[in-house]
């Protein structure tokens, strides 16, 4: 809603479009939700699986000069920190609790 000149009116779709600079909100929601679903899947994997080993291993060597590239797991951890989720591994093991975390993320990100 816009308040101005003693009037209150609802914004038009075009004004909202310009305000959000043509962001694809639906795609952002789906991307964040998929990241959280994937990390839950990886946490629940058996220890012998290659993906599990790679995700839990420390990288060797050094990074290139300049700004470090964000890693996938760092993005997920950032999302969870914004939601104040601390027990990632314990919550991901319990599927029902993890589904609640994903729903909460969707609700917090885009009300």
C-alpha cells in the first residue's frame, strides 16, 4: 500500500514489478527449498557413499587469489543461520522435523 497526499492506495502489479527489480521470486523460493532438501538428503546418506565423503571432507591446498567463491554448503549454512537453526545434523536425520525446517525457511524468506 502507498500512502501519500492524504490518500491510501494499493500498488499496481507494474509498480511491484519495478520495486522488486524484476526478481523471479518463485525461482528463488524453489532454489532455496531444493538446497535445504539436498543437504537433508546428504546428511541422511550412509557413510560409505561418495557424495557423503566429499561433503564432509576438508579441501586440501589453497584457494586462488581474490574473493573466494562461495561453496554450496556455505550457502546452506548461511540460510540456516538466518533461520537460527543450530542443530543441522540432528534435525536433518528426522525427516518430519526437517520438512518443518524447509517450510519455515519458505515462510521466513517470502512472507
